[in-house]
C-alpha cells in the first residue's frame, strides 16, 4: 500500500500509482502547486455531465477554482505505456470535454509535456511554476 497525500488514504501500490505519487510530490515541491488545487482520479462526469472516464490528475488554476478552470491534465502510465495509442485516445476524449493549458504524460522513466497555444499542442521542456 502507498499513502496518497491528496486523497488522504492508503491506496494499492501499483507502478502507475507510484508514478502518480511522485508526480504529485514534484508538482507540490518543485512547481509550488497547492495540494488543494490537485484532483486525483477525477471522474470526468463531475467536470462535464456527458463525459466518461477518470482523469489521473488535474490541477486547477486556483485553489478556489470552480467549473472548468484547469491548468494541467496529467496522465500517469506504467513503464512502457507512456505514449501508446490507447493513452493518446483516452486523453483526447478528456480534452474534448475540458480545457487545460498544459498536458503531461508521465511514467517511471520520463515525462512528456505539451502547452496549448491557441488550438495546437506544442511540446515543451519545462512546466512553469503554478500561478506564475
């Protein structure tokens, strides 16, 4: 079992969960994201009534953000599954339902990051500080 600091409970220790917990720690410690702005395994239907699935990780633009005010969508994968077609299709469905500034894919070995510029996703090397 592994402790999730956002959900405040013990969860099953899987490769994907270890990636998620390391990503959460990095966002909080390095990118200065408030833990209150992070949602984990968020049901898409709570964000958009017609949406299905669960987002691994979402970060709101502000702690008190409501509705669709999102800064980042994160997708955590087990090793070797980072950019598989199925993961891209899954995230594409989520992006049809909500608007975010940043898209992040992470596995145990690497992280891929894209920034939305108008209607295009542009690869980026660095994620800025939250609320900067």
